């Protein structure tokens, strides 16, 4: 019985290795990043998702259209609204992303996306894969980028989390060898590691940052984390004007709450699991995950999203119009910067700081005791207009 179980586990592991080696070959064949400014037209997809997603992405779209109105009128920018990524539709076709929706997504250059529901055990939905995970795979969005900015505390962090490898790469393909033994896998490739680390250094170089920090547990996870750290050190040699250092994930979680040390960090690059954990911790300084935006960057496609959930209860209670759109609006600011509209992005960041930190004429509570998302979007546009 034990020998049969081991043989079955070996066969499953072999198939997994074949899949990953094929992925390596695909990465080797990739070209350079898309040059948005060379395009005749930039198509921005707006995919509301489900739950409160459509309500909040609609407000972010209004603000982006306001900031980009001149180039929209010239035909340089086009918005494309994409429906069909709701949990009801995904469950009906039993797919993480319905085929027609994926086709529409691939017709865009960048995507602004609302939250989507991922079924859990006990939910009334079939066990469809996370739409986010599927989108990252289908569009090869290998870099998850999350900024945290709190000017009054001297915090200006940008996290580059590897999105397609690490502990999450084959998270659904672990092996139950016997009823007593289960094994999961962590995947690291040279190509996947190099592109995320180089993206972090290129971001630092382009944005006047002077420090890039790798976060691993290479002292214990020696093969995969060790490979990540070795490649980081090698790539750092190509950027002599940028200080490169490394920290272990456990002490880094402590240093982010150290008021004396945390101001020193600027750009951090991490494997998938560590990045997932530490960016949620970092977002708490800014007001929680509901205030944080996120970018998922690939060489051909990029997707920008809120990092909180779909909050179906708010919809059930008729409160979706009171949902806080700040997270997806921040994601919209990241989208603007990514496609070359840096001045517009800076205006939006400044307006968000004014409206959520310094002035705060309106407050969102998630209920009728506070502002609606539409009222808050109007407040942001009025603030930009007054700059």
C-alpha cells in the first residue's frame, strides 16, 4: 500500500515538473514590455466583478475619464466595460473566467478590476478557481505591485510581490501521499525570479528610489528562497546607484512597525506567499486593505484592482452605494502612472491624501451615516479641479 502511494505521488510530481518546465520555455520566449506611448490607442478595460465591485469601479472610471478627457476626445484613450465576471456567471459555466470574458479582457491593454468572489467550503457555489489567480495565469501578470503612502509618517513603500510562482504556483496540486502525509510544493524559476526582481529595480531607477530590499527566508528555505536571493544579489550589480539589501520575512514584519527603521524602506521585492502576508500588514498603516490599491503587471497586459473582497452582505443589505471606492481609485492612480500619465496620477494621489487624511470633508462609513461612493468621487474631482 505504501509503495503504491509513493509511486502515485511520484507520477503526480513528474507531471507537475513537466508543466513547470513548459512554463519556463514560454518565459524564455517572451519579448519586452509593451510600450503604451507607442500605441495609437490605449484600451482600458473596466471589469466590475461582483458584490460591491461594479459600484466602486464605476466611481473610479468616472474619475479616470475626468482626468483623461482630453485624450479620450482625441481617440487616444478608449474605455471598454466588461461584464460577466460575476460569481453567478462563473458558477453557471463552471469557469474561473468565462471564455467570452477572457476574450474581451485580451482585447484591452490595461484592466481596472473590481473584487470577485472566490467560493469557500460551505458556500452555495461550486468550487471554481479564483478569478484573480486565473487572470494572473492567463495574462501572465507576474508582478503584484502594492504601494503604501503615508506622507505624514514618512512612509513611502512599494512592494513587488512575485505573482505566479512560490507557494501559490501549484497550490491546488499538492499530493496526499497517504491519509497521514500531505505534501505541497514551492516553485521558483530563474526566469520568473529575474523578471520580478529586475522590474523592482527598474521601478526604483525610474522613480528616484535609492533602496531595494529582498525579503526571503533563505536561511531556512535554502533551495527556493536561496535561489531568489542569489539572483537578487546578481541583478543588484547592474544597479550600482541603488542600495540593495535583504531581510528575512519574520524580522521584516517586525521592522515595519518600528518607527525608527520603517522610514528607511522604499522598494521591497518578495516571493508570492511573503508578499501576500506583508502587504496586508503594510496596508493597515494606511487605513486597512479597503484603502489599498494593487497592480498586476505583465509584459503584454496589466491589471489594477482593489485588494479587498466583494462584500456581498453590503449588496444584500442594499448598501453597495455606500461602499468605499478609495482602494480601486488608488488602483486607478497606479494605472495612470503605468500607461505614462504621471502628472494625472500625481494629481489623483494628492487629492486622495487631501480627501482621506488632511481635509476629510466627507467620510465614508459603509452606511447611510456617511457619504456615498458617488459623492466621494465628486469630492475627489472637485479637489483636483481646485489644485
